[in-house]
C-alpha cells in the first residue's frame, strides 16, 4: 500500500508566522503534490515536483513555496501566514507512468488555522 | 476558469438504488480521468479511473463512463450503500503530471 504521511494533522498559527508542512511518501514516487481543499472550490493545486530539487507552480502558488531535497520528502512553506490560508492541505504522490496514466495517492491532510 | 466541473454540489439517493455523479471538462488534452472518494477529515482515496481510449471501466459496484465528444464523464454506483456517503471528486490529467480536480459532489445515501 502507498503511504503518504503528513507530519501534522492540526495546526493553529498566528498571522505573519512562517509555517512548514511536511510530507513523506514511502513508495519511491517521482511526483509529489500539494493541494488545498476549500468548500465549493474542490482541490486546488499549489505546487508539484517531478524530481528532487525540481518544482513547478500549480494554479494557486501565491504565498507559498516548496522544497524537495530528497525524493521521499516534499515540504510546503507559508512564508508569512495569512488568515486566507486557513484550509485543509493535502499532500499527494504518484509514480511517473508512460502515457500519463498517473494515479495520485493522498495523505490524510493537515488542517491549518491562521488566527 | 474551471477546467473540470461538477455542477451538482450534492446528491441524495435511497439505499439500493443507483447513484450517478456527473463531471464535465473543457480541455481536450485531458487523456486520463479518475474518481476519488473523500470522507470528512481524511485524505481522498482513489476509486476508479478511465483512459481516454476507453468509454467504460467497471470495478465491482462502480462504473465510470466517458463520452469524449461531449467532454463528459459519469460515475455510477449500483447498488448504493450508506457507507458510500462521502464527497466524490472527479479529476483529469493532461501531460502526465498535472491532475486537475472538480469541486466535488457530496453523496448522501439514505438507509
């Protein structure tokens, strides 16, 4: 079974704080992703990475950065947290498959509240 | 601009009947489609997928249909069970990396 582990399930941070969300996968997947889930908006892609030290912006990268120093680990960084970043954050990973038939696997999510 | 649309925010179905969840997409470059199921406070779990070269894929009680000309796919659950109550997300992949999700449909299966 694919295991994607997010280090923190529930966090409360203050406005302006720097926040780190950590994610580890144990299946040697090349691709890793960060999404956020908000009511009525579904899952929106923040950043993804297809290899170590590689990163690509998703649909809503503003206010976020990422780090991928090791294949199994993908970190999401909120440089200066704001209240509109209160959300559920989901990390995911997938194997690169020729033909693009990627199935991505999610972690359990991290609930971040910024006050 | 939403490339993957789930126009029904919620659906209520009686236990034992068929649930049909719908999804429309706009990007003709999408070549792989997936459905995910999500319970509250958990991450989404993969349910079923279909490649653009097929028009139907079946796995037990779950069947996904793809109509490429209409840019439409649907998920059928037969028979529906109370444990199927969850949010269902439609997703599409283009170019092998980027997976785009719809807004989700909340399914209620009444006992």
